[in-house]
């Protein structure tokens, strides 16, 4: 069983449509794939249809943009009802915040002498629930201002760079509670990866577990061997589920091929059991 629990489609900042993503996952030899676009379930229906066609198991997920004190934390949510009002309201706030800062980013880039427009950004985001920094980066690539997404973040869009504009992120405790209330389970994505202004330690993970966190994404390209060993030990100490995934973005991210990291079937079973017990209202 090959299981990949973290992938992005064009519903956020991946480059495959949800159907293409699922077909690629089947071609890559995966048995289970989760679609986890940033802050949206917009790709689920199309992905589910494709999953039926190619005979692969689809896990419906999303990656929620949260903050915890000074830490920027990405929270993977599996199986939540995206229409559950407290969750839907928070997702809407993030998507609106992401979209609303595009004019400011464009104005800053124009002040730097780059002839970019809001339309260029929207054209780079076909099918996306909101235009984010990766789409601004893609527009900059199309205009020939930078060679690739990474260079766009390094020069203009990353933290502390001249066109960086902050946006709303859900307080982490609020996000975990909303996911639990919506019948889903929460897993912290790449907790020791890039981004954020620090790393949650074991005491922080313990606090998060007490708030309802179910797992840690341990096997991720942003984590070296030592980080993986340490995170696996923390998960074991705290009784948290361990996941592994590619964080595939199609052409949008190199070195994140489907299935490059995978999740143990027993760990997926633990996660799905938690989801179904919540959906049944028994936990
Ligand atoms: P946003 O939520 O619009 O601020 O965009 C954040 C997203 O941009 C992240 O979730 C990543 O997928 C992507 N991203 C962040 N930093 C980089 C980077 N240095 N290179 C490429 N993509 C990045
Ligand atoms: Zn992304
Ligand atoms: Fe992430
Ligand atoms: Fe991701």
C-alpha cells in the first residue's frame, strides 16, 4: 500500500487540475492520495470523480493557513465537513485575505519597475479559490522578471522582501477546534520546515494534542534525517499519528514528486478511525 497524504491541485497553487492530480497519483503507483489544497475543498468533487474512474482511494483534505504565537503553522485537516459554519467562516477569511492583498503586492512590484497587473496574476491562477503569492510568482515568471517561483520568493515575495504583504491566518487553536467540530482530524504539516519564525518543541506539541491535534507530518522533504528521527520520537511519546507525504504541487515545486514520502497503512487507519468516530458523533 502506497499512501500520499498531502498534494495540491489548481484549486490552490498546484499546476494539475484535481482530475489530473488523481490520474498522476494512480500512474505514480499510489493506492491512496489525499487532495489538500490550501484553505479550500474546491477540488474535492472533481478529484472524487476521477478517483472512482481510475480506482484509487481519495482522502478529502485541506491545508489550513494558521498561526500560533509567532509561528506560522500549516494544518492538514482530513475529512472535515467544509460547510460546517465555524470552519467555512475561517476558510473564507483566509481566502479573502489572500485575494485582497494582490493589489498591494502588484503596486509594490510596479514601484520596483516591473510591468505586472492584477490581470496577470488572475490569469496565472485558473481554477484557484484565491490568488496567492505562488500565482504572483508565476505571473513574474511569465513576464520574464524571474526564472522560477523560488527566485520570485527569494527576491520579492518572501518574508522581509519588498513585495511581501501579510494576510490573515487562523489562530491554530481555533483551526483545530473548527476541524474537530466539522468531524475531521488535524495533522501539523512539515512542522520543522521552512517558514514560520521558529519550531514547535515537544511541550508545544503536547499542548496542541490537548487541543485536539491528532498527528505530525514527519516524512516531508523539508525535514532532514535527524529532524525526522526527533519528530518520530515526539509523536511516539505523545501518542500522535505519524504521516509522510510529498506536498506535490505539479510543476509548481521541484523535488516533491508524488509518493516521494509515504504514510504507513497502520497510521492512516488510525487517522481514518478518528474521522469516522467523529462523523458518527461518538468522539
Ligand atoms: P500565500 O498563502 O499566498 O502567502 O502563499 C504561501 C504559499 O506559497 C505556501 O503555502 C507555499 O506553497 C508557497 N511558498 C512559500 N514560500 C515559497 C518559496 N520560497 N518558494 C516557492 N513557494 C513558496
Ligand atoms: Zn502550496
Ligand atoms: Fe505547507
Ligand atoms: Fe502543502
